[in-house]
């Protein structure tokens, strides 16, 4: 049986950590940045971990 192919759209948006959790960048950094506060833009730079319920849905797509 051949290997499963990686879903490239998922691979570009999410990364696996060393412990197996999934990191992602939040939304809100694409455009219209002048109307957003510096605090909001700065916090959007940080990534966050995916929720456990969502992780189960995406884990096999890597």
C-alpha cells in the first residue's frame, strides 16, 4: 500500500512541535493593518497551539 500524501494546504498553515502538538498562526495579519492597534497586531504575531478537538481532525493530514 502506498504512503499517504501530505495535504500541502495543511502543511503550509500548521507545524508539528517536538512533542506532537500542532502550532498555527492566528488570523488578522493579512491586510487593513492601519486600522488595527499595535497591541492587536503584536499579539497576532504569536502562534498558538491548536485545540485538542481540532487536533484530532487534522493530525492524519500531515
